[in-house]
């Protein structure tokens, strides 16, 4: 088995210091382009792979992002939305050189025990939280910590300073209803999701807005509560 090279040895081969090699490996910008390319060439030729543990310690980063789905495991595996969500996030992590850690909870007690660990910077570099139907306790805990995080979707009581990624459910529902209106339909029903869920509420708002914009009545008998 070939000997595993060190940063010092890579530096000698490239004619630079150990610290310069470290800066190149960690993607820091304060290295001249010609020097960076020389170090990278040596790395390519030798097949050098940095020690991930030492790299994490030096950069004070773990290279791991957490995805928290505060729902039952049965819901997670039974709903195709969550598998597509996880696939997209894991692909983005892979492309950026990160690993993804998935957190699912069977019970409320398990969630309460693990939340403090999730909020520790030494464990994860950042957290992605799937929005829930109410203010899940992980949101306030993350807000009190220094952990970078964002929410996928929105909450009904979303704080103004909370970062989130979401689709425009109001416009989406409005466009769908207007498509049916253009086809000549006037009695258009709406099967809602749970209205304590922000996307469901936004879609109902879009549905009603389209009817009002086209001077069509909003008939409560044509609106039925569902569960997605």
C-alpha cells in the first residue's frame, strides 16, 4: 500500500509551505493563482486526499448539513414529496462537497432529546427544517443558537427574519383556476389541504382570488377540507 502523503510533503513537492497547501485544500482565496494551480497539480499527480477529520478541525466545520423532518416516520416514507425533497437536497450537498444527515423522530420525547444536539455548531454546519403545521419547537431553539438554518416551506406565524425557501402557492392555485375558467368552466371546486398548513391556506387564497377576479361567486359548498 502506498504511503499516505502529508500536507508538509505536498508542500515540498510544490515548493510551498504547509500552510499554503492547507489554504488551497480548504478553498481559501488568499493564494496566488499560479501557486494554487501548482499545488493542485501536485495533488492531482499524487492522488492526495486530505484527512477529513483534520480538515474539519482546522476549518472548524464538519462538512455535514442536517435535514430535520419533524413528522412521523410513517408519513415520511408514505409521502412521495419527502423522498423528492431529500433527493434534491442530497444532490445539492454532493455537488458542494457536503454530506447530508437526516433526522426523523418516532416520538415527541425523541425530538426533545435530540434538538439540543442538532443546534450545536460542532456537530453540523447548518440545518434545513421542513415546515410543519405549527411552530415546531426546533425553530425557536435554532433561533436562540448560532446554527445557520432555513425552512423549506412557510409557517403560519413565520417570523420576519426567518430564512425560507418556498413556491408561490397563491399564484399557482390562481393560475390553475384561471386555466379552468378560460376553458369555460364556472363551478370550480377546491379540495384543500389542512388549513393550519401555510401552503394549503395560500392555495385556498389563490383559488378564491381567481374567482373574485373573474366575478364568479365563492360557494362554500364547493370547498372541501382534505389532507393533501
